[in-house]
């Protein structure tokens, strides 16, 4: 007989708490009531679903596909909707369910009429579809009103049966059971929101584990159909996730590897902040503005989780929120958001360093230079991209990157570090900006290694490697660039350093990208906090120009650095972004205010 064996509660907890589900694909998807979709079978098939369900009624040897008897239509037969298109695909594939693959497709046929005559009709019909019955990559599974198990050996070996929890099976009968299906209400009244009650979840998990120990698969029916339900069932290692939302579940499962970060990067050590309440009103000599492009609260928490529950950023006590809309849009881009913080003026999306009418605006470095302040602009990305460009460029269109680079010739910024050298030294107009900069006393380099040996007071280090993601081996560029700039400028300075690629990860909906960029950005935050503690007159501000991706976090395990997310968009969102402040006058950054207020507060302190 098929016996139940249970895993220990400790193993159960390990399996279900923050489980990594990146191994799931659409082969684990079950197209529930597939025939009710506008295009039966093929919609799920082309998305590589591993299980497709059809309800059938037997009438005079024919099998009609319908949910209820009154929905039976003469043209909607099992043959026309399922067997004919399936056999055609198998023929095209050279004898397999899917092309160039040994993946298995389960055709689950749910009998709505008496088992024996319905199965008799099915086996007779299947005689005309040998390509389906002879390939091991297709499993025909009978659910619903089955013949009793004692009669199973009377039917062809290609006929399999959906196991029922309440029955006992002989070893021979068990061989014909590929999976066990059960109504989720057998265990719980969970509605798909939040967590299943612990006692119900434990009972449910025990049953799942017992089926797995018998080397069978598990499917629940009657579940809610939403992301939280899918994720919960995946955490419990359910084999088939049923859905009526074919496209949504397919996208969710297809993107598993890009939506889960598995804590692969070594966590960085937290800087032991000495003055977390250093919000005195003493003079501010230096400001370090750290902009996490695209960084919202979910991005921050993904980095916190990936770094095993610690971020330098979260040691800051003084926190506010910035409203990010631009002059012409509810949702800002980096050009509008960067310009607001750099100049104190809302402007149109795509405009950099000019107001909504195109008039040139003075950014922070230009305003404070007459007072003896020096500035640096750093980006873990292209230095002519919108956010860093807002601190020295003036164009009505952000893609005019060669023009932005030329604008630097009239900027008082002393240091620029990042990528984007081609806009300076490989220009279509032939202008040799490095030579012109050298005449102005700058050193121009395209090698990050030169940061270690530079002794000049003014320089540009623009290396393509600065544009690499952390996942592609960029390394500690951002921290190194910030620390080098601090040493060079020494006192009375303004530095803007951008974690540019938090935004990039949001645009491509890749959570490992987001989490690793957030963790790297936080190391730069730690370096800024360290200098602020040592100096005593340095204010550190950490914020974002906008949030990117509409990221929400579905699951995680802080101890493992594991986090699972879901993006609602591949573009920016309108949500407010946090503003963290550390050091003297950090209290000034509490509250909720316009993004232009960040500029106003910085200028007031430095003037």
C-alpha cells in the first residue's frame, strides 16, 4: 500500500521560510479549465505549460469539452480542441511534446460523466492518435469520476490516474498515478492573502511531503489565483500551480531567476557609526549628496535583506520624504528629478539644467564656487547621463550627451569620475575636449587605476568599466571614487555620487541587479558616514531622484540574504522617495517636502 511518511518540523520550516523558487518554470504551471480560454490548448502550450486540463462529458461515444452540461456545444469536442492540435505539434516536433525537448506535458482529462463509459470512449478515440499515446513525453491523466482502482489494469498503459488522498492503492496501482490532486479546503480556508494558519500549513505540508516521498507530484484545486498564492504554493514545493491567468503565471514563472536574489555576494561589513544622533547645529563645511537612482523603499529593503539584515543607511535617524513629480509630468525622469535637486527648480522631463522654458539654471557647484567651495561629480554609470549631468549640463534633451560633455568646459566642478569617455574623446564633431580641459588644468584619464596615483587637484577619470554592473565585476569603484574625491578636495566641498545602476536593474526588472547595486551603494554610504564622523562638519544626504520598477517584495530570508520581488512596471513610478541625513543639521531634512527643497537646504547651509 502507498504509505505516508512525514518530514520533521524543522525541515518543514527550512523548506517554507524564504524558500528559493528560482527552479520553477512554466512546466510547473497547470492550465485550470483551459477550455474556457479564448484559444484552448495552444495558449498554454505555447507558454510551455506542463499541465493542461480539460473537463469532458461523454455523449454516445463522443467527448465534449465543457464546464457544465448546459455548456455542451457540438463543435467543442476533445478531439478538435485538444487531441488534433496536440498530435499536430507532436508530429512537427518529431515525436515529442515540445520541440527539441524531453519535457513532459500532462493532458489532464477531468471526467464529468460516469468513469467507465467515459474512459471507454476516450480509449477508443485515442486509437486514432498514436503519436500522442506512444510518446513518453505526454502523460494522459484521468481525474474526476474515475473507474475504481481495481479496474485500472483493464486499460491501456498510457492511461494514468489522478491520485485521491482518501484512497489506498496497491503498488501496481500507484505506478499509474503521476500526481495527487486535492481541494485546498481539505486543509484550510485560506483565501490567498497573507499566510496560511500555522497548524493548517503544517498539516498541509506533511501531506505534500508524504506524496513527494512516494515520488508523486502534488496539485491543489480551489486555491486563490494571485501572486501570493502562487508563491506560497511554490514555497511548499507544490508541483503544479493551477491558474486561470495563463499569461500572468507564465510571466511570473519565466522570470523567476531575475526576480530572486539568492544572497550570492558576500555581505559587506557595517561601518560602526559613532554619531548616529549627530544632528547638531554646528557649521556645515562639506556636503556629500548620495543619489541612489531609482531607489525606493523596496530597493533599500532588498539591499538590507541581501546584506543579511544590515545597511549603513539604516543607521541614520533623521529621515524625510521627497515629492518627485516634474514640471510637466506626475512621474519624473532622472533629468527632471536630478535638475530639481541640482538647481532648486522643477523642470520638464528630459530637460537637464534648464527650466521648463529652456532657460539655463545654475546648479549647486556653480552657486557655491564663488564662496571657495570645490565640487566632485561621481557616477557608477555614464557621467553624461541625466542625474550627474544635472550638476553641470544645460540641455533641453537628455540624449544630447556630446553637448552635455562640452558643457563641462564651463563648469567649476573639479572632479568627475565615471563612464562615458566617448562623449569627451570620440566625438562626431571632432572637438578634443580632453585637450581643452588640460589647458584648464585638468588631468584626463580613461583608466580607473590612475585614481591610485593621481595627485592633481582637478581631474576626470572616465573608464567604461565604471558602467559595468556589480554582477559583471565592476568591483568597489564607487567607494574608491568617493574616498579619492574626499582626499583630493579635503575641506569646503560638495560631492554628488550616484548609484546609477539601481535604476538600471529596475528598468530591466532584475532583482539580483537591484539588490547588488543597492548593497554597493550602501558601501559608499558607509564611507561617507565614516568621513562625516571624523570631520565633524560634514553633512551626508542620501536620497533618490525617483523609484524605478514599482518594486514590491514578496518573500525573503534575511539570514540567507534571499529576497523575492515583483515589478509592476519597467519604468519610473510616482511614489515619494526617502531622504536620509547624517551629521550636523541632519534634523533639517525631516518631514515631507518637494525635491527642490533638498537644493534649498544645501545652499542655505553652505552659504
